[in-house]
C-alpha cells in the first residue's frame, strides 16, 4: 500500500460518511464536462456539515487538496482535482426552508435547480437564473460558477440572486457571508487598499465573469461578500448553505422566433430586441438546428433565416404577453418572425437550446467538437463585430463549430473541433489568439462557466499584473494554504495539461460491434461522452428513459457518464477489460439503449457494454446466467415442445427456487407461464392461417407480409401473433412466417456473446433476404427484437450488404398501419389506456406512429416516460431484483396505481411481465387492443384451435 493509500484509508476512520477510494469511483470523478482528466485520491459523500468540516481538516493535515462538486457539469474543469472530491449531490441536496413572504429559499449546495423550481413554483415563485442544465445542475455549482442562463437578461446572474451564504474557508473556519466585510479578517482593509482596481477593472459589463467578482465588495455595490463569493469556483470556501432570492413567475409568456441571415446579423439587432424588455434572448445557429433535426428527425417550424433569436416576452395575461411579442416583431429588424404561443411547441424549441452543449459535440461533418473556448462574452453592442472576427479566426486556425448562446447579454457558446488529441500546441495557440480577440472588444474570457483549468492561464491576457495580484490576495484571505481547488484562477495549471484525449490510443474492433460514426474506433466511441450530464437529469416528476438505474440509485456509477468514464480509463490502458471496476460499473446497466437517443452526445452504453462483455469473456468461462438467460431462446425451443410439463415443474416451489438459483436468476422472480401451444405450432397445424382473408385467397392478388415471430411471442404470448395475423389479413395481405425458427440474437447481444449473435443474424439474413430483395417488408411485434433487426443487425454485420437492406425493411405494427392509407382504426372514445413504451422502441424505433394511431382512436392516454425495470434479462438476474423494482417505482407502478381501471398497453414482453409480477396487472399488445382481443395468457382469439 502506498503512502497516499494509507492516508486516504485513514480518512475513512476520520469522517462519519461514505468514502470511496476504489479505482472505479476515482475514474467516475476524474473528469467533469470539460476537456480535462485528473484522478482524485478519494471521493467523499458528506451527509451534513460536520462531515465536510472533518474532511477539510483531514485534507489540511495531510497535504491534500479539496474540490467541491455538484452535478459535475463544469465545462471549464473546475470540478476535478487530484486530492479529495466532495460530492454534495448525493445527500446534501435539500431545500431547507422556503419563505414565500420574503421570497427567499435556504438550500443545501447539492439541491438540483429544477427541484427548487418545483417547490418555489407551488408559491408562484422561481429562482431567476436558469442554465440549460437546470434539471441536473446544483445550486452549489451555480454559485461556484456564477451561472446565468437565458433569463439573466431579466433576473440577473446567480450573484445577483444570492443573499447569504454559509461556508467553510480554507482554514476550516465556519463563516456566514452577507454584506458585512468584517466577518473575514483583513477583508475591510483589503477592500480599501484596492478600491481603484475594483472600480476600474472589474464589473465593466454584466457578463464579465472571468476572475473574481470583487466589484461586489465596493460600498456603492452593497459590500456583499456573498455576491463576491459567487463565481469563485470553489477556490475560497466550501459552501454549506445558501439563502437565495426568488422572483415572481410571470402571469404568461410567449416565445417569438426571429430569423436573420446569420448569427452576426442577429447580434447586430440585440439593442432593438432589448428595448422591448424581453425576459430571455437566445441565439441559435442554423447548423445547430440541422444537427438537432438529424438527431430527432424533426424540429418545429422556424422562420426564414440562417440564425435565429429565441425571445421570450411576458405579461400579466396571455394577451399582454402576445402584445409584447407583436411589438417585438415590429421593432426587430429580422428577415422573418414567428410567434409561438402553444406551450408544447415552445418547449420543443427551447429543447434545441437545452441540448446544445451535447449536440454541438459533433461538427456538421461528424468530427468531435470540444469546449475550451466555451462561453466568451463581449458587451452586446460589440457582439456582431466580434462574431465576424471570430469566424475569421476559426478559419485561420482551421477549426469549426456551432454557435449558440445568450445573445441578449453578449455571451456566446461554441464547441470547436480543436486538435486536442493530435496537436495540443495548436489547441493552445488558438486559445491565446481567441483571448486576444475578445479582449480587443472589451470582453471576458468567460461569461458564465468560470475560468477553471480551461482559461485561468489566459487571465494575464485580460487583466493587468495589478489585478492578478488583487485576485491572489483575495484568495489568500480565505485559503492561505491553497487547499481549495488549486490550479484554478490563482497560480493556474497550464491549459494544455491533463487533457483527457491527448495521446489517446486507437482501440480497433475485436470482432465486436462496428462503430459507423466513430471510424471503427472504440476509444473515440466512448469519448463521445463529454460529460454534459443529461443522464443525471432530475426526472422525479415526469419520469425518464435514460439511465433508469441512476434514477433508482442516484449514484454516479449508474449514470451513462459514470460508466463512460470507466470505459475511457480502459481504452487508455489504465484499467484492464477484466477489471472489477468495469464489472461493477456495467452491472446495473439495463441495456435499455435510451442513451442512444436521449444522450445529446450520442453515447450508446448498451452497445459498449456488449462490447466490454464480449472482450472480457471471449474464450473464457462465463457467468451462469449468460448460458441460461443469455441463450434463453434455445431453452424455450425445447420447452415449447412440452409446455405442460415445463409449467408443472415451474410450479413446484422448492424445485423452482433451486432451479432459479442454479440458473443465476433471482428466486423472487416468477417464471412466466408457457402457452399451451406456441404460435409456430398453431401456424403449422392450421393450413389457412396466414393464407389471406376468407374473401380473397388468390395468392397473386394479395401482397405478402413477412411476420417476424420472436421467441417470446411464440412461446409465451401466441395470441399476440394470431391477433396480428387477423389484423394484417383484414387489410388484404397474406402473412408469411419464416420457414425456420429464427432468433435475432438479442439475449446473446445483451450478454456480450457477439459471435453467437452474429451467427443467428446471418441465419436470419439467409431466410429473409429473398423476401426483402423482392421489396417485401418484415413486421416485428416485440420491440426489443425489432430494434435489433433495425439497428444492431447492420452494426454487427457491417460488411454484409443484406444487413442494411433488411434493416431498412423492418417495420413496427404501428408503422405498417400508418402506411395503409385506406385503413381506419376503431374509434374508442373515452377508453382509458396506460401506455408503457418499450425502451428499445423509444430509443431505436420511435413511438410517434403509435401515439398518432392512439390519437386517431380517440382514447385517453397516460404515457409512461420511463423504463419498466425488467429490461429483458436484467431484472431476472441475481442481484438486480431490488433495483428492478426501484426502477418500476419511478414510472410504471405509480402510473398503474393512478389509473387502476385503465387498460395497460405494452408491446414489450418484459414490460407486461413486470406489470403482472409487481402490480398484478395484465397488459395487452397493440395488435390485441386494435381487435379488442384482451385475452388471458395462452388463449387464442377468433376461435382458432
């Protein structure tokens, strides 16, 4: 054990909260949303102020640094360090007090902004600043970076909304910061000695966020230490509590979109827009909208232009807000405009901005784009000219990126394809040239994200030696021994040190998945995660698909980001594939694939997990559940020959428990009952089944549909396939079923048995290709299997031309029905339905066709936005049952309890199984619902026997 290991082990004995020194945990906290990687010595999860004090004391005694962290969404690298990381988001995350009369809230540093907004909203109030990460960023992080957001033009920055703070300074002293300078020894004298610098060099415009905000110490600005502390990036104290001001919610708001030739032209019009007193002004570049459109498939209608301003106006009533918007359209010098009053459409437009940081992580030609010159700001009157010169600078350096940001107050966000990995010296040169440019326009290196490791070295470009000396003197008053977040702001680390992707080796495929968007390189693929943290989003009120295990545990290890960070250590050679850290990190990944669609950076952890398991176990003995659950279709093919015997054996309690344990299945799980007769048996024994409608048996006249009957539907729910046959035949089609028993290989994929999966998919192509080459479609009933054929098939067999052809022919039932122009669904006005979209359908296939079909039926729909928690083999495996139930409790179970008499519509076998086992509710498939065949398991619709 090294000396450092002995020291941090002793930390466990000193503090009364969780301390984690594991390789996995250190990897998870080695980076934030910046370009930097620094492995910490330990991560501490304080539960109360005493834990923080004990940790700080220990750090001081042992020469370790201390870095406070909230959601870890810093793009400047100010939430990482090589000493102890304090994660406040896990436990110190409560709203302690909310006073509607005084319009204040007292909060712990780890409270997520959206949680505060919910509590304040119940009283008609809100916290003013609202960065795009508001559903995961913490108040502590916002205070540390002096966060802003689009509505800062109306309600100010975080510093403008901070009233009182309780902190521990670097000496361990507990201090209450308000507007009394004497609480910090030497601060009154320091302020008086530096009045000239504070008055002339700082606070020149609203978004001058670089360095310390010491202008707030001036008597004419209120002598507020609390406001000056905002933006100090954890270098002067560790926040314990904050009292913040709240503002009244407007009575109504309206979004206006103004179109311009480009972003610079939009910036030229800021003065005219601001005279209309908007509460938000955001700029969006056309190329970013193109990326969003490609990612989501569509965006709401936008007016003409190559750049847009999203402008929100408010009023006491909808009429007043609309009148303000109409006045804005007249006053602005835009090419075109559009007023959007419908809340859902306005929210969809704002989501373009919210996902900007992640979606801008790829340039239009697919290159990785990085932060670094992330949020420079200039006085708004100079913004148009600055943007034109900045465009010239990027061309000169040969870099490209997508622009967006807070144009109303002169702050621009951009991610660029900076040559960090291949030429760090060019990266460094570009940042220094960019700093020179922004200073020429009287601007700031940072407008809201802080300087961190990304820009602190650039401060001498912006400030004189006298100002830098003042910054150093200020920090010394709070942290004389430089314990708190060293290397940031004062005595900074070089901006090209500790870069995460510099010198990163390529990791070519090992007969695993192909990565069509990452040049076949697994290292590039896992580094798609830039840390924006949407996988940590607070979805407690609305549910959410991405990272269902994180929603259950609130542990960074169970987020997409946490897992990606561990895999990043693997591809750089710091951890082996068979490391316990990798196994622990991936254990609770449900392979739900939601990150594939919901992560704005396009991280696909389900694929990376399969690849990791493939590499770890190839040619080795596997866990027993890989042979049982991972090869389940083989066992079901045998069991369906003797279903009554298999069911009888599963009902013998002692035998079932022994068998489940031996198979690696949690004994608390019930074994789903096999149908008395599988669909394939029905199909073989009924010559007329699938031959077409009774009124038209001419095989030439009736087009043919290939029905993909998956293992689960065949063995457990044949009535679903039979209902689908009836429905398809009623439209004048003949149904064909593959002659051979086929399998998409899903269970092989989820357990990383990729060689076995490929073998099954090749057999599938052998069987389907003739039908597909003839222009036929293949209709899937089980979403997970259908998703494999559409997405995993071409990725696992990229060199087989049949794969892409077959993937393009795959349809869901709703997609097939939507293409039948003469078909009309049955009307079910007033019927109530709880819908559980399957995760794979949400992520790969899309659920829009199903939504539109249900709307046409006139049913009242409650759509669950979240995973059921069973997720194929995951919820069956030993060690996963409790988390599986917790995931269900986040969406599925509350929805079923709220609508106790509604029909549960769930196309996924796992979703129906989870609902039945945990809530006693049987679900029906869309095919059954359309025919009103809501039948118990094993029975057959339409009298077919």
